[in-house]
């Protein structure tokens, strides 16, 4: 399959290839200024569309990654029953762990 530039060169300038042929008549061509301008504009638009498509894909990827990260952050196995008192045991007359007070 021909690259986008080769397709533009063929359609706008009538060039069969963009490869060096090492034959003067095939490597050096005369074209009207408006044909060259049309080819350059087509190449610019093609590049802009490729860039925009790439940015859209990047935005979709980042949004998907952010959603996955938020989902992981909201999924917590924490529950009040899992809370344990840390540190020294309570002194006599003081309240103990949540399990002891529940």
C-alpha cells in the first residue's frame, strides 16, 4: 500500500514514485506552482488529521487509565471490623479495642 505522501504525489503531481531513480528525467520534474501548492496543502491536512487522531487516541487511553485507577482506589477491603488497636494494652478502667466495646 502506498504511503499517504506517495498517494498525494501521484494524485496531485502525477509522480509514480518518490524514490530516487537516478535518471534525470524521472528525478527532476516541472510542475505548476498551483499543483505544488495543492500537494503541500493535502500533505499538511493529512498530517493534521493524523496528529488529531493520535491525540484522540491518547486522550481515550489516559481517560481509561484514570477510570481504572479511580476504580481501584474506591474498591477498598476496609471495614470497621478490621480495625485493631495498636500500641500498648489499655490500662484498667480504659476502653479497649473496637471489638471489646462493640
